[in-house]
């Protein structure tokens, strides 16, 4: 790895791709979400802005690849649409191969129904049986399960405007991350970086702690900074606390706490 992230040098046509079931949310939640993204100057494409057909078109596949973030709005009849499911397979492929950020939104649906294909999602798949090849249906199921395990937003109760504001704030942070400065000298760090990133690539919601051990001057902090720059956009909040031991010994515990909280919530804590 020669830089902090492959996504930092990739050019994107769209900042956000919005995948949704039109019959459920086109004129309600998704429309208001798109309007707010546009108002914030976030270049967004809705999947209904492209010509549709029985099969997903190459133009749409290319558009998904050229997007930095995909928002997938799971609603009650999302899985009834073969088009939506094909989109999701492509989106999850781009997450795996192109480091695309995928943000699921569960709109009045239970994430477990998406994950296990129960409820309305089971009903949808019962319709597809016999009309769609089993191999393709397996890809759909795997993509639904994988997407439902990601960090997500739940829209069930309360004002939708509040949920939309939360989503917009999260996207803004991801599109404009505060990257740490990295020294140019990275000779011999590639193997350590790959190993550390593999340890963190569990796609799990569990708490994970990874330690970097070694004598001074071998690049431990540099490795930590590179990994931080690479993965911070995958989280709602992130903080890099440096020289904690020295600062703690000097009695700067309060400043450390303020920095941690400030970085996570995105504003100074006094």
C-alpha cells in the first residue's frame, strides 16, 4: 500500500447513489432525503433517474461503480423488485472491490427480516421462486444478509426530518474527513499494513481492539495513522489520540477526554 487509502485518489462521478423501492418511498422519505442531499450540494443520483427495463442496464452498473457512497433504503416491498435486488448485489460488490461506503436505511422494516429474509422479504422471495435462477437468488440473499449487518439507520418512529438530518450529517462527515498527515517514508511497511487491515476487516459490529507492538522508531504510529485514514469514513465518529501516555503523565486527562468527545461528535467540547 503506497497511500493511506485507495479511495483518496479515485475520481467519482457521483458522491451518493440512492437505491430504493419507488412504490414505497419515491414521493415520501426518499424524495425528502434526495432534496436535502441536493440542498447540501452533495451530488446525488436516484436510481429512477435512469431508464429502466426488465434487466439492470450497464449504464446503471457503471453509475454505481462511479459513486463514493450508496444509500440503500430497505422498505417493505424492496425485495419484490428484481431490479432493486440486482442493484444491491452490484453495490455490495463495489463495497468489496472498490471500498465503496454502503449505508443501509431500514424504513419501517425490521433489520432481521432483511437479514434472514423473513416477513415481507420471505413473501417476496416466494414470488421469485421458479421465475429466477437459484444461483441468482442466492446472490440476492447473501447481499441482503451482508448489507443488514452494516452500520445503519432505522426510520420507524419520530419525525422523518430528524432521521434525514442525521443521515445528511453522517454523509457530510464521510465525504469531508479530517485526514492525518503521513510522512512520505513508508519503506518496508506494506506487509505490516496489510496484516493489520486484515485483522480489522471482520465487518463485525462487535468491539475490537488491536495492538501494535515494537521498539521505538519502526513506524508504529505511521501505520496506525494510515489505517485510521483508511477506515475512519466507515464509522459515524472517529478519533486519533496521539502520545496518550505522555499527555496523561502531564495531567492532561481532561484535554484527552475533550478531544475524544469532540472528534466523535464533530464539534469542540468545552
